[in-house]
C-alpha cells in the first residue's frame, strides 16, 4: 500500500509538471491600431513560441484611435476584447494573464494635461499586480516631434516608479534607426500613423527582448504585413474570409479587422537589415533596463 501511494504521488507530480509546462503563457494587449496593426500581438506570440519553445497566446482589448486611459472611463465601449457589461478591470482581475501590455503613447503622456494618463497608469499597474500578472510597457510614438522625447522620458519615469521591468522600447528604437539609417523607411508610406513592415519587425524584436530578456539577434527575418487601411478590395477580403478557419486570436475581432487581416502578405527582410534592426532593438532594451535597474 505504501508503494502504491508513493507511485500515485509520483504520477501526480509528473502529470502536474507536464500540465504546467504546457499551460499557455497568456498576454493581454491594451492598445489601439498601433498595437493591432499587422496582427503584431499574434506575431510576437508566434516569434517567442517558435524560438523559445514557450506555449504562448495573445489577447487584445481596445479601440482604434484611443489611449488606455480612455478604457477606464464609465462610458467606454471597446471595439474588441470586452464582453457586454464587462469592464477592463474585470477582465484583468479574472483573466489570469501572465502579462498585460499597456500601449504607452509618448505624445499622450507628454500632453500638457496628462493627469488622466498618469492616473490610469497607476490604476492599471496596481490592478495588474493585484491580479497576479506583470505589466509590460509598450513605448509607442513615431512622430518627429519634441513631445516624443519628453514622452519617452515620462514613460520611463513611470516604469521606474511602479517597478515595471518588462519594457519594449519601440519609440526610442525607432528614433535610433532614424538617426543612424534614414534610408530605412519604418512606415509603409503614405501611412505615417502606423508601423510599416520594417517598423513592425523592429517592434517585434523589442517585444521579444522585453518579454524573454534575451537578444533578438538571430531571429528569423520574416514578417507579415497588412495592406494599407482602406486600400484593399473589400469584396475580395470578404471572399477570402469565408474560406478561412479563424483561430482564437482572430475569432474575437470585429469583421472589419478580420477582413484586413485576411489580406495579409508575408516578406523576408534582407539579412543585413534584419540584423541591424535586431541589434537596435537589443541595444535600446539594454539601455532601458540599465536605467530601470539602477
């Protein structure tokens, strides 16, 4: 009987360890179009899963053209990610996410009246930690304005204040590329509001570093990209959508987002450019982490 009990315990421990190992790491992304464009949350999850071997899933909450501070307003209506009657704080509290990504927009936090953004940062960081999750800052801001630099420093200050050490330094990585390699266009022109193909790849590398703590140098150089917003055949998109079996990530999206995602293309970035973007992401991440840890 003693041997049988010990064997049962051993089997239980092995089974539990196996289940824990295969339990997906869950990331909730709070953001607007510069988060969901080109299915970046999905591409980040796939990149980490394929290169680190972690089972990982991304989930999305938000609304186009907004900042996460607006998600806490009583009259907020999400375009994706929230059930009827559910608040963002409810979703964070009950979702059992490992990480929650906040799209910190440089020119929102650096605005002359940024009180709401700062208060929302505090509220969400506290709610995320109370839920047993870890906040991740997505430093976002592509425009060539002084507000970007001010915003980057303010976002870093908030990270230090709340002990956020998962930090994707996308905005400063973009600034570094623009200073060193102005020949590399990070947008898909004429769209200058959203990351383009190279910009998305740079962001993916930044998130890979932020979440894994490992260098993105050596990652595969392939990236998927959407057609420009409004510049695709909607009838063709609807026809394609009817032939697709939507995965869990896309199934919760509104139809307009599913349509543009159905028109996705894939490209391989040349090796030299990919390596430069990988190195830039890693250098920007190391710079940030050294400041947070000090």
